């Protein structure tokens, strides 16, 4: 039965602080120079109390004050004299009736969904659960215990910061090269980063890391989630942690664990990191998880949203509101069909652009955000509001275009102003280099920018975020070293992680000293990198792949806050050589705009001189229809004609370039008959993905037969 509960052992209402009605906007806590306005949304609450804590160590609130006014579903109050740094939380009164979707419990201290700073991280305790754990998995009986001593607290935050004129970098999409990394992992082991800064925002912003990123040549750093997160109890019980961070506690507060000088300084340190990266010419893109929260399913803790208004914030099962719709595999799904949930998401996005100066977002399981009701709808309010928003129109928007629900795979279907993680690019490139038959045609399409998916609605090649590896899965080194996942360290009996990786180990599973195997692996890695950096679209490099970082075959290292994920900067000679190759490859892409076109290749004559792209058989003739369907064909030539390349940049200046022939050979030693280019008389060998690069700097004539090494990419320039 529905019930109303009185908080156990709660302080008496104080009369030494006066609370005024205040304003319903902005939501959250807002310091105006004289005091603080508090506003919180709850459609179904009966009463909301504001709790003020004297320090993080205090087990009880110093003051409990009822919010005195309500405008629509927004409760609010104003206290003069409060300042930034004040710790606060809420108790929310209402029915505890899980069958109807209500989980109000005023015994539970709750984090403000709009808190910009986590003043006290949560401490796991049974008191954090809104139901009585003595009843086992029966969550229909409310808990009477008080969680004030262990609940996470927000802190009033000042937006004062000297940005020194900093602004968004606005690097054009066509010039963008993304580097996906983790705030902690990249600097925690770096010997030149000051010890006290390693693994923090300021560690990432330190000169050694910035110098490294600049020398590599990437343009944009994409960070795994930096929103304050929940470290799952089941992981802690196994001596693990939620390292990746895909379990959000707050959508405004940066993760306090990455602050070198303590939780209250997380906002300042994040801003300082962004400012320093911007000074170095590097964009900051953050991975955001608006599809679910860290409160889990009906048996999860009550930390914030669940206790403030469960029925409004989450998608509930229409057949039984006690349970959640789970399109994310994490237990719950936020409901962007509720206008106040949608406002939360939009307010959060704008905050990270306007106040934190990030340059873009990668949306985790973005299809879940399109489920206005239960089906994916690309015309949902979420996309309409983002499209017209003048703040978000300035930044990069990247979708992970799938979720785990029915109809959730939406690669190629997002609105025109979005870019997408191109999962088909990953699968096609892996399949070709793995040696699967019949992949030649698919490879050509992906090399060309995937126009089959993105040419509609006047989308551009940059709609395709090309990647071969990402945080979720093998590293590039492991992709060529393991054929079976090795996830036992995760404590799930190797059941977690993807079983379909299209990987190969070249005859030895894992680490080996066999020179022949190591040579094949190195060539394959270089060929993967060459394919990625020479494809039309936006390349995304997984951090550490440029020097062969390994996770020892773990393809789901989400819970490993240790050397499995941390970068080892003590590079072997082979790793240093691979790093040097990666730098040269990135520099080559940046030097030649023909590899980063603004428009799709057509295969048609340009200027009546040559086709912008033509495809060549190893026997020296253009590919025919039967060739494309030949499962035995394992070699492909891609000729990009410089004379047909006459795009202009955003300022109208014509972008010219050379003619290039790319040869992709995936299997045994082959010969390739060099074609005649319409605007060139001979060919100059630029480079090969083979470490020995046998024909370096040599010149060849049309009709010459090149001997190709297995698993190699060759690049020749027309002269």
C-alpha cells in the first residue's frame, strides 16, 4: 500500500536561518553574490526539505529547512548569506509505492541532480537503499534507516574563473583527428608528470602530456566519461572499480576523483585542463551518458533521481511500474520524453559548453535518447531541441548510434548535423584484414567515406567517425595478438565482453618472442593504422594504439583501474618505432587534403581529365563487376586523381593535391601491375606499412610489377 514516511533521527527545523521563497529558475543551487537560490523539480512530491551540512565528516545535517514555495512542479527557496562551498542535499516526501512507480523515502538524503560539485562522495552502506534489505529482493517495503552519514552531497559552486580569453577552437570536421583516452590512464604512469598530478585533470594538462599529444599530431582529445560516477558496489566487493565511468551520478559535476587538490576543486581543475589544452590547439570532447544513471534497477540504491521522482525521471515498464525499461543493459533508462528530464539534459549540455568550454560530446548509446516512448524515433523532441539550440550548434555532436533494445542499431540514421561512430567501418576493415572472403567491395565503400549511409540529407564524409578500436574492445595490439578474449580479471568467469572480435593471433595466443609472429603483427598494426588515417571521414585513434598498448587480451577492461588500462610509457624499441610511424602517418594525412575531402568521391570524370577515384585490379586493369564479387580477390588499388580534386576550403581557397595510388594487400605475396595515371607519368614510392619498407623512395613506371608483402598497405605518389 502507498505510505508516507517520516525521516528517522532527523534534526529539528532550525530557526536561526531564514529561508525565503526564492525563484523556480535556474534549477539547482545558484549563488548570486548575496545568497543562494535552490530549485528542484519533482512532479509527485508532497514536501521537500533542504539539508545544509557543516562539513563532509558530519553524519547529520546542521540545518533542515522546508522549501517554502512551489511553482508548477518546481520547489524553491532562497537563503541570504550562504556562499560557494556550502554542502547541501535534499529529503523528498511522497508516497512509497513501487507498484505505481513511486519510491519517495524521506529517510534518504538525496543529491541534487543539478549539483555542479560533489562536496562529499558516497560511501557504500546498506542505508543507501530505499527499501528494507532485510526483506531480501522484495523492494516493496520501505527502509526506515537514515543515510545522512554516507549519502553523496552537493556543494554550492561559483562560476568565477579566469579563462584568459579562451574560446572554442572550432577545428573543421574535415581536419579533425580524434584521440580517445582516459583522464587517469594517460598520465598516472608518466615519469615526467609531477607525482601529485598523475592521474588527474591537471596531469592531463601537464606539459609532458600536452607535448606528447602535439607531437603525435591529433587535433581533438575525446575523454571517457568525466561526469561524477558511481563505483558499483558489486565491483567494490570484488576489489574492482568502475574505471571507465559509464555510470553517472551527476550530469553537471566533474568526477571528484580526478581532482588533484580535493573534490571541491574539481570544477576549477577541469576548467584549467581545458584552458591548457586549448592553448595547445587541442579540442576537448567529452563522453556523456544521458541514457541511464548509476542507480541501477529496482534493487539499486536511492541516491538522487530515484528518490526525487522515480516515475518522472525513468522509463518504467508499462505492464508493471515497479520495474524499469532497460535499453542500456545497466538496469534503467532515463526518460527524455519527460520535458523536465529533457531540460536536465539540455541544461547539462549547455553548461559544459558555456561554463566548462568543451568543444563537443560523444553520446553513449545515443539511440536510447531517441526513444521518446519505447521505439527509436529520429524526429523525437531530443533531436528537435538540439537542432535549434544556438549553443549546441557550435560544437561537435557524435553519436554512438545504437543501444541494446529492439531496433536500437541506428548507424547511418542520425540527423544531418550529427557525426556517428561508424560500426560498419570497424567491422568491414577488421573483416578485410582478418582475411574474410568477399570484403573488397565493402572495403572500398568504407575507404570512400561510407556514402551508402551518409550521402542522404546532404551529409558529408565527416558524418562517419572511422575507428577500428575503441575503449570497448581490444586494443590494436591485442586485435593482432589474441583470438580469444581473456577477461578473467573482471571476475565474471570470462562471460563478459564481445565474443565476435574478428581478431587474429598469427599462430600464437598472446605474448610471444617468436620474431616471425612479431613481424607479422607489427605489419598488421601498421596496415590498420594506414587504413584508418587514409580513409575519407574522421579518424578516431584509441589512445595507446599508436605505440602498441596492450590489455593482455581483456576486451572489456571497464573495471580495471590498474596497469591493464594505464599507459606504460617505458617504450620498447619496437614500440618507439611504431610511434614514429604513427606520427608520420598522421602528418601525411594532415599534409594532403585529398584524404580529408569535404564531399564524397563519385568515381566520375573531373575536369574531363580523370575520375576522382578509380579502383584497380592487381593485374593492372580497372575493377570490373565480376571482380567485386570474386571471393578470392585479396588485393585492391585505389587511385585518387589530384587533377580531379578541386575543392575549396571554408574561405573559398582552392585545395589542390597530388595524385596517389593506395594498394591494400591482405594475404600472401602478390604482384601488382601499376596503372597509368591521367595526370602523371610515373610513380614515386611514399611509404609502406611493412616495417622494412623495401622500396622506400624508389620510382616506378606504369606497367611495372610491384612485389607486395602480405598484410601491407602501399602508398605511391604520381609524378
